[in-house]
């Protein structure tokens, strides 16, 4: 049986105590909200302030940064990084090893192939197998005290 909680120390010496999600064993930070019906793969981190909707499936080794919002029934592959403050709609599919920047907006129903890269502040619009809209310079939230762990 695996431990219900795992403590992780970052490079600055700050220790965060993550809870293991009952469905998949992913690591959930205090202050994150993950639906019970979501499956969070092992060694996937969901950081403080992130929200994961019902019926989501997130693969092994992914990372959901602070303040990100994942809609219902979204599928995220293995080794995907979702940036700070990103909003992902319902029924989105993001292929494995993709990199989604900070403050990105991905509309409902978008499908991104494996190894996709979406730059900070971009919008990914639905239709025509997802097209990347020009960045409209969405504002980044200011972080007090430097970078997040």
C-alpha cells in the first residue's frame, strides 16, 4: 500500500506535503481542487490553486501549474506541462509530451497532437483540428516573492 501523503522539498528548501489522489495516485498540493472522478496518473503533480474537472484523465508524469483550470472530461497525455493560469475547456485532448505555456486559453473540444507547444499568452481556437490564434498578450499574474516552486 502506498503512502497517503508525500513530502517534497524544492531547491529553495521549502517542503510541500502532497496528498495522493485516490484515483491514479497523482500528487495533489494543498489548495488544489481535483474532482473525485478524475484520474490523475502516478508522479503527476497538481499545484496549489489548480482545478481539475470531473471525468478528466491526466497521464503519468504531467505537471499542472498553479492556478490552471482543466475543464470536464479533458484528456491530457503523459509528460505534459500545463503553465500557470492556463484555462483549458471541456472535452479537450492534449497529446503526450506537449508544453502549454502560462496564461493560455484553450477552447472546448480542441485536439492537440503529441509534442505540441503553445507559447505563453496564446489562444487555441476550436475547429479545423485546432488552430493557434495570434497572441493577444494576455496579462500574466504577478507573483509575490519570486517564482513558484
